[in-house]
């Protein structure tokens, strides 16, 4: 059983264009994300799923530089992009991570894979369980992804990889990551605006020492410095495409 982490990433963000290659602590944000998911014990391969648009050639250049696999697919049909990425790299289990989450937690991803195996779940998520926004990931089996790709024909099903499963839970065996109280915090650790980027740069500036930051250290920093979370507290979360 091959486990592939697929990171969806494109330059064409509407609110902060080019954010995935903006530098944080001397490295493009996307590189930090790749390095973080490479720390997962369960991941066999990391793939960046980008688009065929000319501006996303820069994404491919970075992938080539850091020796990361990639796939070029549809910009608008994100479900198709994910599904065909998974096919190309012979995936059995797919971890979905987005390219605007430079603090996605590798330890939690490993826990989610353990839950998926134990429950034989088609889909596992850790969104809406009290974690900071931007920490989340999702796990799909290849069968669940294929079913979504075949049956999810509404525009929002194609635009968001998880929508068909969320709308049709009776068709899938689902599970959710349980979280401990210390992990719960109402703040944004995703990057969608300049304020988001400012907060992430503050966190990296204080904690990053050349290796991926532990999530527990991020929570500890925010608990001791509550003013940091106020940097982007007014931003309204949008669902990533």
C-alpha cells in the first residue's frame, strides 16, 4: 500500500498571488511544506499538484530543485487534478495538504494514517475539531477519491476535493482525529493575506532553526505571546481551491 502526500499548489491565488513561493525564513513557503510532510513516517512519496498555466512553471522549477515529484493538471477541476495525480504515482492512500499551510503538523498526519488503518476508513480529517486553521489535513483511500471523481458532478464537487464525501457521508466510512485540549486554539496558521504571512514569519523567526518546527512549540509560543494571534484575527477564512 503506497501512501502519497499530494500538496495542491498554484500561483494564482486571488487574495495573495504567488504566496506559495513567498519566502519565509529564507525558503519559499512551498518548500517548507514539502519538508514538513517529508518528516511523516507514513509518507512514501510527496507530490505537488499544480496547474498547466504558465505562471505555475515556477512551481515546477522549485520541485525540480528540491527533487519533489509533481503533476500538472486542471486549474478549475481540482478534484480531477488530485485524482490524476494519485493515478500517476500509483497511490493507494492519499494525504491532502494545501500549499498555504506552512505549519501543517506531520505528527498529526501520522496519527491520522494510524486511525485510517485501524478503522479501515475511506476518509479521515482533522478539520473543525478545534485546531488552529491551517494545521488540517485529509486522508482519502484511492477508492474514495475515485468514487468522488466519478459521481461528484456538481461544480463545487470539482472545485473542492472533499465536498462530495462531506455531502454524502452515508457512502463512505469516515473518521476524525481526536485532539487533546492543549492542541485547541482559535487562530489562523494558514496564509491567505499579508497579515497571515506576517504572523507566520513571526513564528518562523522565533522558532525555526533549519528543521521543521514542532506544533507543540507553536502552541506554546502563541500561549505565551497572545498578541501574535491578533495580527490576523480579523481575517475571514476562505476554503482553498
